[in-house]
C-alpha cells in the first residue's frame, strides 16, 4: 500500500468520546498539531450541533492550516448550507442506510435517501466545495441497495464515498470484500470509518487499504463514540511495517507522542500501557534471552524502531528473568567497569533478590554499585 490519506476526526468523532470537552483554544491547538504532523484532512464537528461548534469551525478554517478542513453533517439541505457557509474545504455527508437506522432514526426508504443524496451533493458542488457521501452502518445494510446508492452518487460526481462500520461489527475479511466490491462499482475515492468495539479497527483499516480504499478515518488514541475508532498512532505503527518510505515521507512521526499527550490531557485519560508506539512498555525488553538479542541487534525482537518516533528502547534489568548481558549493559551505563565473570556474579545476586521481592531500578542499581565497591575494597 503506497498511497493513502488520513481524515483525522479527533475534533469530530473524538468529540463524541465520553470524556471529551474541547474549548476553542484546545481545538485550535489540536488542529494545528495535527496539521504540523501532516494529516491531509481534519474533520470538525457539525456547525449545526451548537453555536460554539459553528464559531469554532469558522475559526479553524481561518487559521490557514496545511491540512484541508472538513465538517461532518447530516445529508440535508439545511445542514449542507450551514456547513458550506463556515468556509470549509469539504463537507462530509452522512446518512444511515441499515434497516436499524432507516426505521429507528430518520425513517427514509432507499429511494428517498438517493433523492436526498443527489440534491444535497449537487448543492455542495455548486458551492465549489469538496464533497463526500457516506452511508452510516454500511456493514448491516443491504449490499444491493448500498451499491446502487453509491453508484448513483458516483455517477453525478463526488470526491469520495464513505463506508462506515458504525457499530464495529466487521471483520478484516468483510471489510476487504465490501471495499473490493465497491472498488469495482465506483470510480471516485473510497473512505473508510471503523469503530473498535471488537478490537479490529486497525486491522480493518489495513484490510480496507489492501482492497483499494484511499482515505482512512482516525482519531488520536482512537477516541470516539463508545470505545472509539482506528487510532492515528496505531495506524502509523501498522503502516510503518509495510509502507515505511511512504509513511516517513508524509508524516512527522516524532510528533506522535506530543500529540497523544496533548489529547490525553485534554480528555483526562492516560495513554494505555499497550498503546502502539507510545505505551510505556512499547519498547521495553525483559526476558534475558530477549535482552541479549536486542543488545546485539534490535531487529531480532523489534518490528518498529523507537528512534523513528523520537523514543528510546529500554532493556529491563531489574527482575528474576534478567540475564547477564542486560546487567553488563547497565554496568556500562552506570560508568562502572567489571569483568564478565564479575557481571555474572552480580547478576546472580540480583536474581536472588528478585526472587524474594519486586526490584525497582534504584534497588538494582544499588546492588550493582555496592558489589562494585566491594570489588575495589578487596
Ligand atoms: C455516528 C456517525 C459515524 C459517521 C461515519 C462517517 C459512524 O454514528 O456517529 O461519516 O463515515 O460511525 O457511522 O461516525
Ligand atoms: Cu463513527
């Protein structure tokens, strides 16, 4: 996969996260950071949602960021007019197409949906603004209905059609199949939006790209409705493995930690310990066998390189699983000198102690230091 674009939705989907409240200043900070990072698009909450949402959308449009600014609205003329008036570069239109949403949300049948879609799309285009049309809950919609609708909107001309796994039910194979089928039906770009209810959001994004999707929706740390969507950092990690050159040419990866910290702080959460790239132990190696190999050549047990993200590798040395190679490296870091035999001896002491109680780094360092002192006093 050597060409995809990011539609960063922290300031739209992410605002639907339970803890999110972004004031104007925070929105501007996040939008600016995302633009500097290199995302191609930033999607903002509908200006119809509230007066402040509308003013914030206008303010962000005026910043002159590198990223294109989008807003996300229902597929109605009223919403589309207000969206175009804010000064955005593009409007993302959405309407529910599954029977759940048709019956319990807006009450329109497929014919009425198609008619509304065409009218609103023509209007947005007439305003000289980019337009995307997306069907909410695509994976629980009737496939024939869905393809017919996408074909109709593609025929009149849209920049993108969007597929949304609104409830997070899709598997990578289902995503691949739907996007592949759609690729054969429309000629416009294909965007995908994937919720993470069953932990598939990153894998599904990858499957979508393999099938020909061109645009992936993300949010920082994956925040969004319920447990959220594909995370920006997780997508970067996934794509770095197979598309390193492309990813490095577009995105400033060493900014990822700063952006995640900023958003985590704004919504008052911690970075999860197992977060790709920035989880506190993402580049920590513990078992003696791992540590030895890592010290010799990091690629043995690392598919991502911490230095690509401005981060450091950490070789754990304060446990009963430690081996003498890790201790040797720590001894060097502490500026001490010992023979290999001596390192092995102090390693045995550390392991003995670690069998009795958990060791902190400080504890372990002082075992090493006092052993070193004894050696000198001999
Ligand atoms: C939602 C809407 C949406 C829209 C996705 C899209 C979804 O239910 O809040 O515009 O492609 O998940 O369906 O976020
Ligand atoms: Cu969503």
